């Protein structure tokens, strides 16, 4: 599989990227010169890189299946899938955990270690940071409230939480769900507001500091908005943090309880949580980030002090491959949200750079039978500062694929390709 082109960061560029163009007006933002940052530069975002690689894997799997004139020749036995997981580690990943569920084949596997430069092995049931897969869980709660009549998709956010977006009264619930509000993502602004100096350790220390939803939105409200609501697409963590605040205000319950009672428990997600501190439990795949050894780099770092409040409702959940498979199956099958609303949820509202609906996106299903209309896989990816993950389900809920890999190199393109494992996993479910 071809390697994807990825953003390459030095210390200066890494810090420059947390102050994107338009952020200079953010409330209480430090001036770039005070941090010794390089001039702002345009790069392809790491999240888009991962999504492009996932889309490429789906395309390649479809081509391989079509070339074989059927799925049977492409199914990989368990030992070949195990070997594919090991390839990622051999190529530079720290830890891998993966799982497929389908009528014809079930497999789970792992490779590598749970923490960089340590020996405990990654396990097939190792928890990991779900990052933006959390968005689909939060979107599930939002659609539950829509189904209950608490509010509609067209309800302005300011009607639900007065003053949420003071200068943008036209932003609706649907705009937030579909990343069409115009708000910046806000995570970069939050990090920049905490950084105390120009060293890599300052950047890492900022990832472990306390963050609040109110601070996040204050920074976003103080920054330049990118377009008028509903007119374009910009992936925004701030939008989902706002949705978390809306859910808590509308229900009178905290988001952790809502997720536990209305998503995790009914989907039988026994090892999923929504933490608000850096503590981890069990055989956790700890985020690992490589800062390099040049330009002030301090090599590989285990992000054991990362505070998930930085992501909050946009990405704080931790889960396992078994649990996330159960979640995507339960959602697409109408067990968590009214089926009519699920059908609405999965319809893309934007097509560039991804076919994104309401907290979920779609990819061509490589198992689509030859000569039949294109079928789709639905799900979401997650990218933290040290973990990449993906969770996908078939439209009928009978097939699931999930994968998490720790080890992000911030100084060079990844030496491993997710598709080396993702492609045979996809084909094995056909």
C-alpha cells in the first residue's frame, strides 16, 4: 500500500501549528513571539492525513476484492492478520490492538507494547483513547434528545444555552453536529493558552494542564470564525464541546453520566469510560509521541499526564475494540437512536474532505457485491497526540472493524501504514 504524505513537525512548527491563522484575536492568547514560534505555515492536518489513509485503505480493499471476482480469495487466516498487526510495530508503531466481527469471520489481535520503552505487551482487550470516536457517542445523545422532543436540529444553540456563541446567533444544533458552524476547532487555541515556554517539554506539560469547556469556547468566540453558519465545512472540536454543554443543560445531568446510562450500558460497553483526569486502568495503550532528537527534541515520550479535559465532549472517551464494535453495531441497528433518526444521521451533509453526516461519516464498503449499487461503511476515526484509531460498521450492522495504534512521530512522516492491517481486516469481513 502506498504511504500517505503526512505533516512533519519540528518543535517550532509544532508550536506554530497551535496558533493557526485567524487565532491572533483569541481571548487572552499569547503572542507568537512570546513563545518563540515560527511564522504560521499551511500544512495538511494530521487528522485529514489519517482520514485519507483510511479512505485509501477502503478503496484498495475494494479494488483487491474486485480483482479476485469475489471475497473468498481475499480472506486472511488469523495468523496472517496477526502478522499484519506485527508489521505495523516492525515499521515503527508502539502498540496495536484490532478486532473484526462478521458472520463469516471473527478475529482480534495485538502487537507491540502498552508503553513506549517498556515491556508489557499490548493486548487484544487493551483500552485506548478513542479521541474523536467520542463524537459519534455524543451525537447519539443529541439525536436521543431530538427524538424525545427536547429540541430540534434547527434549534439555535444560544436558545439552549444563552450566550454560548454571543456573536453567532444563527448557529444551530445541526451546524454543530455536522461541523458547519464556522467555529475554529479550538483545541489548538487551548494548548497555546497554556504553553509556558518554547521547549518540547513545555508543549507536553500543556497537554497535562486543566482545561474547562467554558475556557475552550471563550477562546473560540474570541477568535475569527471561518465562515457563516451552514455555508461550509470545518472540523471543529469546539462544536462538540458546545454540544456537551447543551446536553448537560438540557438534561440536568453531567455528560459522563449521560454516556454511561444511555450509551455505554445499553450497548454493553463494559470497558468504556469518559474520564476527566489522566489516570488510566488495566492494560491501557498509553499515548506515545516522538519529538525527535534534533531542534530540542527529547525523543519518545509517554503522555501519561495527558488531561482528557482538553478534548472533553469532542474526544475524551477511552474504550476497547470489543466495546467500540458493540457501539457501532448498536447505533447503526437502531438500538440507541430511533432508526428513522439514524437514517437521517448517516446522510452526508458535506463531501469534502469527507462524506460527513451528523457525528459520523461514510466510506465505500469494499464488500459491495459486483454489479450492485455502492454500499457504505459508517463510523469515525480518532486522533490523540499519541494514538490513532478507527471504528467502522456495515450499514446492516453485521460487520465491524476497529483498530487502535499508539506511536505518533511528530518529526517525520509515519514509517508505518495503517492500511497494511486495515485492508486485510476489511476484506476478512466480506
